[in-house]
C-alpha cells in the first residue's frame, strides 16, 4: 500500500492526462452498450417468461442457476465470437447485465395487479398496448432496480474483460500500472472507478426514491 499523499498526487495528475480521458471514454462507451444490449434482451426475455407460465416454469430456473455463475469463464467464447476488440468486452458486460434484469422483469410481471390487467383487457388493448400502458408503468420500479443491479455487474464484467485482453479502457490502464509497479496510479484509478460507480448508483437510487414517493403520493 503506497503512502496516501502519493495516491492523492496521482489522482490529481490523472485529470490532466489525456490518456485517462481516452480510456475512460472507451470503458463508459462499452458499459453503456453492454447495458443497452444486455438490459434490452433481459427485458424482452423477462416479459416473455413473466407472461407465459409454462415458459417461465421451464426456463426461469435456468436464469437463477446461471445468474451466479462467474461470467469470466465465458470470455474465451466471447473472444472467438467477437474478436479481441471492444466487441468481446461489450459482450461480457451484456451477458453479466442480462441475468439480473431478466429475473427482475419476469418476477415483477407476475406481481402486476390483476385489476389493472382486467381493465386493459376490457378496453381490448393489444399486446404492445398492454405492455406500454399497463405492465410497464406498474413495474417501473422493479425494472429500474434490475437495471441498477445489471449496471453494476456490467461494469464488473467489462472491466474484468479489459484486464484480460485489451489495449484500451480503464481495466487495461489498471493492469498496466500493476505490471509496471506504479502502485500509486493503480490505486488512484481504482478510486476513480469506485467513485464513478457510487455516483451512478446514487443517481439511480435517487430516481427510484423519487418515483416511489410520487407513486405513494398519487395513491
């Protein structure tokens, strides 16, 4: 553990280093794409499993079994499919994000008030209208919480993939500082990753609290 003043010094120097912003931009872009792909697929699969009891009972246990599996074991497959570039890192993040989102959406679909569903059916809403006007508003908070968890594991999966095989990104920068024994900068990079994760998680948590408070006041 290097002395704290050295870590603080490297922390400040990072903000005047152009390579830091380049690596930060690469990682943020990969994480956002991973959440978009993995979260979108998770929402779609969760809706299907939540609406169809047969498919849910058949396939949802697989999500619970595969969800805790360390996704890094799939990284060699991602490299074969998507190459050594950003594609494999995005795929790792998307795979990590998929499971918590799909499980959260599937469970919240089954908890929607049956009165709301009957109202939608009485108005003869189509399947897409039922989802956008009945299901989605009713399960907005669980979906946000699922994406909140998915974002966290997507960051972990993406950074972990960057440490294994990459030439850009924050994960690559961390592993390079470790390889060159530049421990103060390594801890400064880890601190920045930690602070960014706290900021994003706090923003999503705050949004969830506001939505819940508004829902309670409306009720």
